[in-house]
C-alpha cells in the first residue's frame, strides 16, 4: 500500500532536522519497593517527556519503533515495563520478573497504577519541566486517564483502545468524572461505540478522537506500527494533538 505523501514529507523533514538517539535502560523504585525497568529515549533536557505504557501481556518493547519517531518530533520518551505483562517485539518484561521473584504471584492490572505513578515521579526528579504526557495501550490507557485526572504533573493523555478491563466492580467511566486534561483517544472500528460511551464524562473541547478510515485498525498502540494500513493517518492525527499539548509547556 502506498503511504500518503504528506506523512512521507513530514517524516523526512524531522529525520533531517534531528539526529537519531539511542535508548538507555534505566530502573526506578515504586512506593511498594518494586524495581521497574524502562527504556529511556532522550532528546535533550528541555524536551517534554512522554511516558509509554504497554498493553496486556506486553512489555516496553511495544514502543521500540514508536519511541524514536517521537524523539524526532522533539519529545523525550520513557517506555516502562509494567508489573502486569509478558513480552513485546522479543523484549521480555523485566518488571514482571521482579514481581514474581519478590511476591511469588502475578500482579493484577490495577496494581500497575503504582508503576505509572512511580514513572511520573521519576520524570519529575530528572526533568527540567516536571510535567509529562501519558501514552497508554488498552488497559494501561484506562489507567493513564485515571491517573491524569488526579495528578497535576500530567498535562495530556494519549489513550489507544481504552476500555472496561478491570471487571464489573470497577467502572472506568466513573474515573473520568471531572476530567480536565487534553485527551487523544484512538480506537478500532469495532471498539468505537463502546469507547464513546466510556468517554461520556469528558468535555468535547478537551477530546480528540481518532477512528481509522483505512481498514478496521489495530487494537492498542499497535495502531502506530507500520504493519497497520491506517498507521499513517493515525500518526498525523497524533502529531497534531501532541503539538497542541506541547504549547502548554
């Protein structure tokens, strides 16, 4: 399939204007003393930070191809291994390994909120600008929206395929009451009606929705992978949103 000329030109422009940056493995501690492993993709100390959160059964490897593109757009990125997951792109989840060695049992998805909060605190400790953007994939997208609604260090959220992942006793829609951050939500065609109901508490002027026009779309952050026919249009929509968030820094 031929890629849109607009995105080709834009990607060439940022690739020429900015060098490629290597990733660096880092670790930090959570409030309950679990060591979280992450990949740091840093442009410079003044660039805004995006914290990248993988989907269910995944790892920080979900963002191996995505994070360098965000760098070329002028963002620092931190891709973390949440304590619930497994593997992505042949990258094993090291925080899950730490969880099993320390506690002997797998962690529930809701416990990953501690890892995300620790990542926000880690960025606040090392960044010139203490704030950050959260980018989540399926269950972590829902957690990102919850945390952003109560953490003033988060200036915006990118949520790929958020949903009610946590059982009937937990309602993600209720977490969004009073939501007041800029929010980008991407879904597949199939998910769109359910996610629209989930977001009924989010004001329209804060919400940017993306629904693929080319194909059904992929669930989660895989919507940004080149294998998805709609990835070009998703990247364009995301870049426009991040430009708006960047204006707040």
